């Protein structure tokens, strides 16, 4: 019996959803790391406090930048 590869199966919707999901999870992970580094740098000296609102805003900005970069890469410039 001949085995079929994923590309020969015909329906690639599951593969596309998995790739998009991995891109989103990767962007969330990178944004979280960048935001935590920004929080550590912001609170390094002095009595400044990184609020929850600042944390969310920084994470959203990082997610937008990750989305632009991944769109540029996947879109083919």
C-alpha cells in the first residue's frame, strides 16, 4: 500500500491553522520576554513602579511589532 504525505492528502486547512497558531504563540512568548526585560530595566533604579497598564501596553506594542515582522517575512516583501 502506498503511503500518502500531508501535501498529497488534499486538505491543508489543519496544517495552515497549526502554522498560524505556532506563529501567534511564538509572538506571545517573544513579547512576554521583551516586556519582562523592559520591566526589569524600568524598575532597576529608583522608586519607579511598572504598572499593570504599562505592562499590557508594552506587550501589545511588542505583539504589533512581531506581527509586522512576521507579515513582512511571510508576505515576501
